[in-house]
C-alpha cells in the first residue's frame, strides 16, 4: 500500500556545466541533503546531467561539433560506472529519485543522445527510463527520438510514479497514457522558466515569479495535476549569472534557466513555488 503521507522535493540545483564528474558529485550531495531533510522523492530538472545545451543555436558549426562531442563524453548511460555511485548515494539517503539527464545510448555502436528521465527506487536500483518522444524544433539536432515503450509508470512505496519532459507535459495523449497506467505522482521536468512574447517560439528568461502570467509552465502543471489527478513536482533548470568555464556569454543564447520549480497537489493548487 502507498504511504498515507510523503514528502516531495524538487532539486532546483545548478549542474557543473558539461562536467560529468563535477555534476555527479553535486548530484550525490543534493541527494544526501534531500534524504537528511526527509524527502521521499526528489526530482531533478530536464537534462540536469550535465546541463541543457543552451548553446544549440548560438555557436558556429565547428564549435557546435566540439560541444556536441563534449556533451556526449559527459552524459550518462545506463551501464555507466557513475550509475553505481548514484545508486549508492540514493540507497544511503533512502529516497526515490527522478533524474533528468542527457543519456548516451547503450546500443552497441551508437553515439546517439537522448533527453531522458532515469527513475531510481529507494535502494538505488534503476527502475526504468523515459526518453523524450519528440525533441522540440532544433533539439532534433542534439537528441534522438524516444519511442512509446518508455511511456511507463513505476510502483514505489509512496505511489505510482511517472513523468514527462518539457513540451510533453502539454501533450494530451501522453498525459492520457500515464493516467491510464494509474499515475499518482508526476515528475514534470523543464529547462527553465520563461516569458512568452507573441508566439510560442519567442521567449526570454523569466526574471522573477511574476512571469507566471506569460509562462506556459504555470498553467500546464496546475492543469496536469487537476486533470489527471496527481501530485506534480515541476522541476525547472537553474543556472546562475556566472558564465560556465570554457564558455562565453554569447554562446549561451537560449539560457532560460531561471528556475521556477513548483510542487502542486491534485486540486491544482501550488503548494510551493514557483521559485
């Protein structure tokens, strides 16, 4: 039986950008903090590991190629040694984890990256993964397409867990699929929080929580919670104003990573955030 009460957490944590070992250490640190705080489930942002490719449309082709190779080298795969380190940290912290990550394919001979969520149980065992079904616009030059087999839910000690990535949280049939599988707790992961200007592709980084009036995330996660109905941890990426090492400011032209994480109950009421 699921627990009658549980503590849900969104880890609005800055990655060590394009740095696998640094991000691994930071992830384990915040898993421990979440465990010490009594969290039963902690959700990390979209492609938190090792950061969203905000450079995707702001660099030259040669620089793009170098950054793509670097992203591959610093991403996770299901057979990565880092998974054992993560598993041990999760086991010690005694909580469930939904981790947004760039995933390097485990298929022999493939170097394809996927935009994924890895789900871990309290023992640090990988329950499964979800790969973003259709990368949005030029994201298709970064990530491969997922497939419907990764639309799944997982039974945990606190309820049935599922999740979707960014625009997928707007997709009616994806929501319906998870609802039909009995989803009770939903991880909604995003690359930041933004203000829309005129049309969906015209957006800028939100400067404060007042952007709820123009950011599609805010109504989307409230409606998701109310419609399904489920508890929603909407975890959004955060990066400080400090330009990551080895990057210039103009190379991160799509940096909308201002946070905006929220916890929402099945009545669609925001209980925490947006932060």
